[in-house]
């Protein structure tokens, strides 16, 4: 595949910083507006209900921010990356959980105090009110999703099961919207408040529908992706070549990944994120996968000529974030695929590749990587052996020995979580500036 041309960024403002500032500005502006609406609406029927309303308003704002974090908007995704957005989504989700529980508890306590009765009787009475009942259902769904998202339970559930249950969050959001609509003290306390909440809800849901549904459907209808070839790279690794129409207009970059589905071969809900293992050339795309699950293991049986449904491209693991002339590319196992694609780009400066595998036989696409490194005039270090053997391959001493000028380079790291964590720790100890370090987790959630 033909190489693409990119240059080192000279601007002092990195794309990731611009995106973060935009997000923080959005959050701060909306928090200020919500605080003003809370104050202007006046107090509730008692002090407890006033505090409950405060938490309810901020719960609504957190829900809408959650939608934006998972909307997969291209401008944010290509600058911040889905990995980081997913981490933020997780922490905002747990914040939302406790905010909703606090709001619900204070509502029941406030009305129990107002009516001088028990919280149990008050809860039953409130469940007979449509607005309150909708809020209870929404809160119940959010609690369930929060529980199954805790690490002990999350690890026990298959991804498809967890993801299917997680989709109930959209039901909770719909219930919460109607709940807020029925609560006239917050949604329609003034003409400005009503206009603000309608605009914010429509914007958030619109962003979600655009990024998660409209854009993927449009891309697939326009490009009509199909399987051009299936090439086994080894006993456990296979490359799938995908072609289509007008691929020169697909906004894909080397280092990014797509979410791939092959209708007719697997169920539509069985999808995997695979990096592009070759730089996009306007004529085709290539993914290279190792058989680690039923979906990836079955890729070698995908019929040539069959349709492919492609979501993306996603990810910020690209040369868009280059700040220095030289680059160090660190890969582990099949994490070499985005690195191999980036090697096809014509960028300034020299390149060094550290490729970590147990043995040379496990090195996916090794011949292609060697050829591309040689064409670039770079250096390739194949790091083999077990982690317990010898010095840690990504310890500060090892990194400095292999790449003495590591602090003067952009560093890209992609591989299994343990390897990525070790490499990042070594880079921190060497005091490589964080703005020069770019890491991609090997997986989605």
C-alpha cells in the first residue's frame, strides 16, 4: 500500500490539548448555567428537597455528558482517543450513580419529613406518581449498570452480555428525560430553563445518534465495503483485505482502528476492534488479527466477496500528534499492526522500532516491518525471551541503552496491558515529556 505524507507538528498547542480545553469549557459553561438555574428557581418545599433538586439537576447534566463521551464524535476521538474517552466515561458513570442515589434518597427523605411519615411509606406513595415512578425506574437501571460495571462482575461477564445490559442505559436516559420533563420546578421553571434543557438534550442525543448510528450507516452505504482477500500470516494470525468504493474519501490514518463486522459469517453483534495493519491508500484497508477468541479465530473462514460492515476509523494513535523529528515505536505481539501501518508514512526524522515477542516465530508481520524500517533508514530491535529472563526489556536502563536519545523523540506504545504499563513506567522514569508519549490500549473497553 502506498505511503501517506505527514509532517511534524510545529504548533505549540497540541490537538489533544485543544480538545481537552474545548471539553472543559463546555463542562464549565454548562455547570455555571445549571447553578444559575438552580438559584433562580428558588428553594423547594423544605431544605432537604432543595438539596435533592440540586443533585437532580447535576445528575441530568452528568447523563448528557456521558452521551457525548460515547458518541464517537470524530473531532474528539481523533484528538483524545477512544481509550481515554472510555476511561472518562467510566468515572463519570460512577459519579452519576452516586449522584442519582443521593438525589433519590433525599427526595424520599424530604417528602417523609414534609408529611411526617416513614421513608418506606413515602417511597410507596411516590411510586404512585408518574413523574416519580419514571425517575425510580431510571435510577434502578443506572444502579444495575453500575453494579455490573464493577471490576469483579465485569470480568465474569462475557463482553456481549455486559454490552447488551449496558445498552439499557439509553432506556434510563429516556426515562430520566421524561421524568425531568414532568418535574416543572426544574424543566420549565422559566422560559430560558425550558429552552436550555431542550437544546442540551437534543444536542446530546443528536451527537449520539450521529456518531453511533448515522455516520456508520452512511459510510457503509457510501463505501460498500467487501472482503477482497483473506491471507493467513501464520498458524494463528490472518490478514483480511477489505475494498470498497471511494475509499480515497474515507478519513482514515495509519495507526487507527475500526470495529469490524462480517454479516453472514458472524452474528451482527459480534464485532471486534482491529487496527489497520497497513496505511490507507485510497484503494483498500487491511486488518491483521491473532486468534484469541471465537470471532477473531474465525476470520480465516470469511468468504471472499462477502460484505463487511466497518465502523470508524477511530483512535488518536496517529502522526497527528507528532511533536519531535525522531520517533520511537514500541510494540508488543499483535500490537505491531498499527506500528507497521505508521512505518509507511513519510515523516521527518529517523525511526526506531522496539518489537517485543516471546520468540521470533511469534513476531507477526516481521518481514514487512524489517523491510519498511530499512526503507526508512531506521533501526529495528527484536526483543525476545520471557520477561523473567534477564533485565526488564522496558526498564529505564534498557530503554536508554537501546535508544540513547529517547527523551528527544515522540514515543508510540501499543501492546498488551502489562507490556504497555511497563513501557510507560520506564519512559516516566527516564522523564520523557508526557506530551511526547502516545499509548494505545490493546482492546476497546
